[in-house]
C-alpha cells in the first residue's frame, strides 16, 4: 500500500503593511489575511492488488468550502501508456473539506490501472495528478531490485532490455509501502550465468532480516512471491546457509545457495504462493551459516476474495500438503525436486488430483509434527505455503514439475494414510510486452512520493 504525506498550502502575505502607523514586517502572517488554496491530493492506495481485489483509494480535499463533485477517473494501462483522457469514473461524492475514499477493482488479465482523482471545489475543478501529468498507477505486480539503492529520478534503477520489466530501487521498509529491514548492499562486476538480466544479479542485499510489502486488508489476497538469488562470494557448499519464511511459514529450510544454484555467480529463482489476510506480505530471512542474501524480489497478485479477513489455518497432524507423494512410515521424510530452468519466462500450471491408490500402515508412538519440511535440490518452482489454500502453481521456469514433500506428521498408534496425488503440468509461453516505465515514480513539484507504474 502506498501513502503520501499531505501538507496544506498556506499562503502568507509577505509584504510590508502599515496599519495604524505601525509597519508589519515582510513575511509575517497577518491575522485574518492567511488563506489556503483549494486542492485535492491522493494520500493512500495499495500495491500490488490481485485481480478481483477492490483496492481502497483515499484522497484529501482542503482549502475550500463545498465539494459539489468528486470521483476517480481511471483506465487500463497498455504496454506503454495510459489512455488520455481516462475513460471511466467511479461514483460521485459530495460534501465538505476532508478525507474521501472509493475503490478500484483490479481487472483479470491486466497488470496495471491508471487513475487520477477529480474534485470540484467551490465551482472549480482540481485534479491529482494534475491534467498534463502522468496518472498514478495501480499495479497487480511489484518488482524490487534488492541491493541496488541507486535509483533514477523516477525510482527505477534497472529496466530489462529482454522483457521490458523495470525494477524499482531498493529502500528501507516504511508503513504503506515496501522495502527491506536491515542489511547492507553488496555489488560485483562478475559475469552471471543462467540469466540474460546480468545486472539484476550483480547486486544483492546481505544480512537483512526481512522484506515487507503493504497490500490491503479490504480483501484476502493470494500472491506469488518470487525470490531471485545468486551466490556472489563463497566458493563452496556449506559456507552460506539460511532459512526463509513467508507469512510465518517455512519455504526454504537449510538453504545452501551455492549448492542449490550449482556454484558461484549463477542465477537461481524460486517462487512461492501465499494467501494474506493481514494486509502485509512478510518474507523473513533467518541465518544459520554466514548471512542471508537476496538479489531481487517481486510480488504478483493472483486472486482476491472480498470477504472479511479470516485467520490463516494452522497446520496440524492432519493437514494436507498439496504437492505430496509420500509413503508414510514411523518417521516420514521427503524432498522437492523441481526441474531446473533459472530464468525462463514460461508459465506452468500444475494441478494436483488426489486419488487414493496406496495404503501404508505405520506403527509408532510419536507426537505428530505440525509443520511439513521440504528441501529443494534444483532450480525454480512454485510451492504452496502450508496453511494456504491449494492453488495452481506458476513457476518461473519449469516445463515439467516433479515434486515430493514430507507427509505432515509422524503417526501415532497405527494410522492408515493414503496419499497419492497426481501432478500434471501444462506449460504455456508467456509473452511479456515491454513495460518501459513499470517501476516509475512520477515526480511532481510540490507533491509527495508516488507509486511507480
């Protein structure tokens, strides 16, 4: 979610005035003569917004007396530009000075909506952003260049010449936006294999404890979180090991980047699907050996339920893992074995269809474990975080998916477990249109920060 500071503009009489024989010095605010110019200013809007999510947008109107008309003008962003003029509008609002809120619903099949707010204050029309300036952008996906804090004037520091995606400058987390918690920047000039976007993987943040993204509590959202890595320093396995949790659920445990990527200076991506009801996507990094690292991160909205937020389910000994093929024993174990392909832009959709075909009986007297564990042994895939509803996977790089993961508990007594899901994957090539200003922040003189397109 993005927020902007709103400062009312006070125009003070700045001339020497003679009243009753006394001279009032230039720059003094003379009682009764201070005026405030009418204005409308957008203050908060969420990002990213999943398709179907009704995103609340808040704006402030000040400096006048009567608001006879106020609404949001919006349109669908094409590959490069917003429509001009914006062809659609929300419901009409009237009233006095103060805060107003309406919502825009992200449309399926589109990554960006363009919008500006209009208000008629005491008979005069005002806009934010002003007419003649680029509209604001409501995104379904956000791209962050971890470890590169040197940005251009519009908040972007890398645009891929291969797919048109622009990545926003790394920055610390603040309420109603996104960013890192702790850590430091590390950069190299080494060539990076396994990717065309070499510059994206030559910078990274080291030693951070988390990345956070404000979204919205107006709906329960499902998101794909993609983490992009490259080992830039260590020269062997076991020298950098850390864990990653998303929304408090383990997604990478004992993660040895050098081993998983297949060496030093090799791009390696992983994608995880999560469901969020608390208004914040939180990715935590927990060190074991050395410092955690991250080269880039993106969060894409997948779907939204506009119901009242509910608590995420807590995994138990009877919860199911959606990509599991395991034969339980007294101490079940498992691994996830995705098909490597670190930088492909193909999209695969995996569907799990359980069909009870095998029955295993285990006799043990042990306490069930409530959290399944999995270790990845190859390149990127999409994993559904335990406790989240099952959803179609969207890996960054797999033509085929073969997955095994541990059963969710150690049976007590003599349980009978039947787990034999069938996993099928269908690959579909994804054409990404050049979006040369995806990460752009509009800079308007006198305005606060704006969300990047």
